[in-house]
C-alpha cells in the first residue's frame, strides 16, 4: 500500500475537462488541468508544443510515473470537434449537465470521459498497489480531431529521440457501439482519399461533336471504380469499400458542355491492400476507363491518412478483454471496424488496442455518456493495470 494520495473522482474530472473549450487546436486549459492532477499523483509531466509551416501549433502532454520497463501507456486526446450552434444543445456544450443519469457535453464520449478514467484508474492503482514494477505513462494530444500533424505522430518521434520506450498502449477512443464492454479495437482499416478531375473541352449542348464532355468521362471513370468489390474481407477485417462523397461540375448553364468535372471518393481498406497498391490500381483503372470510348485527360490527387494495421490477438488484448469481462461480465468482440485513430501511429512503436466509452453520440449535438459508465470504465482501466503488472 502507498501513502495517502489524492485520487480524483472520474466524473468530477470529466466535468472539469468538458468545461475546458479545447476545440482543435486550442488547448483550452485541458492539459493544464491534467498536468496538475497527474503531478499530484507523482507523474513527471512534459509539455510538447509542435508546429509545422502552414499548420497551427499544438500543445501536447507526456506524463510518466517510474523509469523502469515495462512502460504501459494510456493514449488519447483532449481536443474536441466544434459544438455547432450552441442553441441546438439542451444545455451549454461546455457546461456539462447530468440529465436522467447521462452526462451531456462536448467531449463526454470522445474522449474526455476516458481521459478522466485514465487518471483516476492510475490513482486507484497507486493507492492499492503502490508504484508498479515498471512505469505508467499517458500520451495526450490536442490534435487528433484536426490534421493529426503536430500531435501523436510528433510526440512519438520525440519519445524515440529521448530513448523512451512504450511496451503496450491502450487508446481510450469510444469503441463500444451499444454498451460498455461490447468491443475492443485491435486494428483499423486504412483510409485513402482521392480527388478526381476529368478534363474536356467546353461547347454547346446542341453541337456535342465540337466539344468533349468532361462530365461523361467522369461518370465513366467512377463507374469503373465501383464496378466490382475491392475484396471480400480478410481474417480480421471486413471488406474494403470505396464510397463517392461528392461530384461537382459547377456549371450553371443547361446548354453548356462542361470542360471540367470533379469528384471526391474515400476508400477504407483492409490488410489485403496498401495505400500504394490501391493508388496503382486506381491509375490503371482510370487509364483504362479513359480509353473507352475515346481518349481523354484526367487528374488524380491521392492522400493516404493511414495504412491498415492489426495487433493480432495476444497478451495485450487478453489482459484488456479479461479486465472488461471481470468488471462488466461481458466478453468483448475483438474488432477492426470504424474510422481511423491515433493508434495508426502508435502501432509502429508497440502493441496497441483501443477501448473506451459508448460512441453513439460522439460528434453529435448533445453528446453524452451514462454517468455509471465513467465509473465502470475507470474500474476496467484500473483492473487492466493490475493484471498487466501482476498485482494482487
């Protein structure tokens, strides 16, 4: 047992974090609050401010208790998406309200509730077990909901430069679709965004032989991209998908054949592909489509925000799943569904899994979580630490 320490109440800490208006890239006081709480528990905190030309600077926090290995890291973000029109909310989005057993506020689910549970769980572990035979750390960014340039990725580079090693990482993203304990994420699909522009020659719709309709070419190319499924899924991943998100011609006249037509699409891909292999497929498919029925020109811009990755079921997922089952009575599904997260950067440094609150209302008006779930999540995280470090 350790000396008496001030273990924060996870609900109270969540409410205080929500009160910090940390809309990306603003720190909003959230990291100041976390640093104070963690230093009170004995963590050594380092603030890391990164910027890159053309992007806003971002404040980040790395906190570590202990110097020995293994180093178990909790990772997450205090930045939140904008609330939209506050008038659409039932209460001020940055003044958390408890309504019928639910905590309402921007970031309640994604992911200030989990951040508070990190801190409270570490405090409870220290209170019960004392300092671990290793280290506990927190890697907290303010750039997950934004460009993800000056946050976790650069923090990890800094850690490597300092000789800091992470041995296992638990990210607190809201992974559960319906109830706490439903799902642990052991990987994520990759994400590729393509911006396709078909080029032609403007003309009169009554004289199409004198023009080259870019809209027709664009439709033919998009049809080629969605003609066949990309794959049928793999052992741990659902099938890859290509979704067209917008088609734009910008032509106000009904009697003018457009010279340019553009579309944006997104591919969520599994481990049967890489960003490079998909870009190669895209260009081959579009080249072929442009030759039917006539030659044409196009431009394609590709941005890959993350490759697919997998932490195969093993010791880390077993520890987290066991803690979830011990606390909630549910055995979680090991899943790779959903969008991207900062785990895509962490996976290059250590095994990583994700488990947090129920995500039904994240990014929505009146974002909310069950008050009871914040306490339960804290218990899961504390049990995870105990089982990871072999506590009683």
